[in-house]
């Protein structure tokens, strides 16, 4: 194994395991999943993550992330 290799981190997103690069933030996860930050509500380990904190909230192994996509309509 390459000595510079860093194992990915596994988090649980809406019940499914997702591998992310070590050091990833919630914003990085949203990009990886193809979701825009603007219309997604995020909870990390049952705590809401403010939109302003998405880029600075890091992910740790086994974090439980719940994503809810906001839908406009009337």
C-alpha cells in the first residue's frame, strides 16, 4: 500500500453507506452526490447544519447524515 494513501471515510447518508475522501466537509459530500447546497437541508448526527457551516463542518467515520431536498410548489 502507498505510504501516502489515506483511506476513505464511510458515512451513512439517508440510510446508505457512502465513501468520501478523508477530510471532506458536508459541502464536499453534497458536491459528490450532485446536490446543490442551496436547496438541501442537512442534519449531521441528528443536529442541523446551518447553510453557512456546510463547508466547515467536517465528516467523521460513521457520521449519520440526513438530507432533505427542499421542493418549491404551491
